C-alpha cells in the first residue's frame, strides 16, 4: 500500500498589507498539523500563499503610487520571510498572479461555461469595495452600511457572468448531511447548513469595473471575481487538471484551515464549484476563532496590530508558536496580550518543562556520570508514571486528530507536571547520597523516558525545543523525523551518554519586564 496522503491549506492571504498575528496563527496551526501528520507517517502536501488580484489590491497600489504588480511583488516578500522565520514547512507557496494558476482559473471558467454552470446576466446591487462583496437589499440595515465592515456601500449595476450556485443547494445539503464532520467546530457546521437551507442564489463571478484580475476567456472586458479566482488556488497546487494522479491522491484528503470570517466562501461557494467540476467537496474545513489584541479589534488606525516578527525577536519562535495554540481552544476567539505570553513562558515553559529537564540532567550528571542508568524493578509509583506516559500518547493523538491543540498540550503538560511531582516524591538526591544505586537508576531512567516522550510530542508545536530536549538527553536524531507510533517505553539504551546540559527557557523577570 502507498503512503497515506494528507493535504492541508491556509487561505491565500491578501497582500495589501503586512502579515500580522492573525495570519501567523492560521499558518502556524496548519504547520503544527502538517508536522504532526508527517510524524504519523503521512505524505503531506501543505500549501500557503497570497491572493494578489482584485479591487482591494488595485486600490492599495494606487494609494502608494505603485502598479498592482509592483505592490504585490513587494508585499509577498514579507509573507515569505515570516514563514521562514516561524519555521513553516509548507511544500508550496502559491501566488494567484502566477501563470500556472491563471491557466487553471481560465480552464475552470471555460469548462463551467460550456457545461452551463456559468451564464451571462446583469448584476445590480450594493457593493462593498473593501470586502469585495455585493449585498442584497434584504441584507442591509437602516444605515445602509456594509453588514460586515460597517463602511459605506456603492450602488452598482454591471453586466456579469454568474455561477449557477442555486443548482447545488440540494446536493450540498445532502453532502453535509452525510458528512457531519466536514465542517468543524460543530457550531460552524450548523450555521452553514442553516444558511444553505435559507436558499442559495447564483453568484456573480465577473467584474467590468476593475482591471486587476484574470481576464475572462473570450470576453476580456471582464475580469474574474477575486474570490472565484482565489479559491481555485487549492486545485492549482494539487496539479489540477493535468496531474490526475496527484489529484486522485491528495484531493480527497484536503483540509482547509481559516478563521470564521471566510467560511461561507469555503463551505458553500467552493464546494458548489467542486461539485460542478465533478470533484469531491473538501474533506474538512476547520474554522478557528478571531484574535483581538488587549480586548480590541486589530486595526492600523488604532496602532495595535501585533507584528509577529517583533514577538519572535523578543520571545523566540517556539514560545510564540506554543502560546498561540495553548492559550485558546482552536475554534474559539482569543485575546492576545504580551503579559499572557510572558506568563506562559515563565509557568509552562521555564517552570514546568525547563525544570523537569534541568533537574533530570543535573542528577544524571551528578549521580550517574552522565550516562543513562539501568532501571531495576518498577515500583508502583514508577508504573503509574509509565502508565500515564503511555496514556498520554493516546490522549494526545486523539486530540490532535480533531485539531484540539490546546487539549493535546494540556495532556502533555499533565505528564510534565507529574514528572516534577515524581522527582519530589522519589527524592533522587537522597537516593544518591544514600548510595541506593538500583532505585536511583530506576527513577532516573523513568525521568529520561518521560522526557524522551515529551521531546517527541512537543516537536510539532516547538520543533527546536523537541530537538534541544533530545540532544540534551544524548539522542542524535531529530524527533520530528521520527514516527510517534513507533515510540515504546523502555527502548532507550542504558549506558549511553547524555549531551550538554543547557537552560531550555530562561525565566523572564517580571519586574524588569514591567519597566520596559
Ligand atoms: O480573506 N484572527 O485574506 P485575508 C484570526 N484572500 N485569524 C485571522 C485574523 C485574526 N484577527 N486576521 C486574519 C482573505 N486572520 C482572502 C482568502 S482564500 C481562497 C482567500 C487569518 O488576508 C484567518 O485565517 O483577509 C482569516 O481567515 C484570514 O487570515 C483572512 O486573510
């Protein structure tokens, strides 16, 4: 049997501005899942990229006195640099202005036009330029402002091509009925299903009012609507339509990750387009929550946009990755505060994890000449810790499989804290002083095995930390290159040398921090 496949995507982000923690969050979450799946033996395709067409970009370019192409070429660099800095392991970075993508967009448009799923009509409605969305009269309140961003709308009439979405109302409902896990969390699933039940209208998918987009094949005064264009990126990356083998292997496994702001596009428009193409709707759409900063919506005018580059320069990549996924259940909204980040570094990382490693290394060096000791008969307390470690693998993987990152980390930290308590209970320093070598060997071996497992399971979240833990324990391999399912308690060879001891996470002095 071939290797199991897994395809995961982030949205293609707009390049009208620099990336902030919202973008970093989605991409880090997708990266953690990609790394985790690789560590379970999957062949992973992981795509991220940039959405470079549309009115938003055209206007941002104008405001800066640049051509749209000049603007996108400048801004895309920030995204690429950020993913490199954050250790993102995407296998493809797609820009919607690339030729390979434009070709697929035009191919799909022509195919759907030919089969009657796209037709020409006229569109009249209220249009929000920043959101690039039309609204019907019934969607508007008294104020006639955009229901999403509350900015003024423009009345527009244009000749337009339409995607026959209404035709897919019933097939979509059938699909979601048969696949209740296709949208997570459940609240979003319910929201989408009830929206579809409210009735689907055909979607306008071309514009004559702007020029920055994919020209419509055969009617070039139109450009293709930016969302119709952007969603297709997921198929472009998958090699559609030419690479049938790649499509067959990866498409049925696709997981789209994003925030709740864009799930209607991903759970209604996109699956309808796929059904029209004779392809399966996405296996899963996971909609995570929305980050605010110190209780407020992030915005340039408020000057509270959190720069991920600055955060990782100050606190390190791994703590930043850890914090984002530990602090808030994936799927719920979160509030970012630097104080909470520092708090977690001190408590979870320096205190719990750092101490466990530090104390263990100190005692192995002091009492066992820097070698992994030999375990003797396991007593109840040792068996209990071993049992918890083995259970942790199960709990961790079952949470990871459904994107419950915070729960997976909580389970891991239960083991870390149990490890620290185990040291207090067994008092290895006393065993050392009293030359209880056999018992001491068992205790230190147990601690080493706990840490070997912690290094492995922490690796998708904190790749560098996983490596550093293993290297201190004297293991040359990178945990990220190992398979979680291969872990067996007791496989560490006694007598092997540990590595160099070092502080994993220095504590941040809160008093000093307050002053800065
Ligand atoms: O919507 N909290 O691009 P975009 C959490 N180009 N996540 C956030 C966030 C926040 N405060 N802000 C942004 C687009 N995000 C389209 C997508 S896909 C075919 C086209 C993340 O740059 C989150 O993933 O506005 C959200 O869905 C996405 O960025 C929106 O990115």
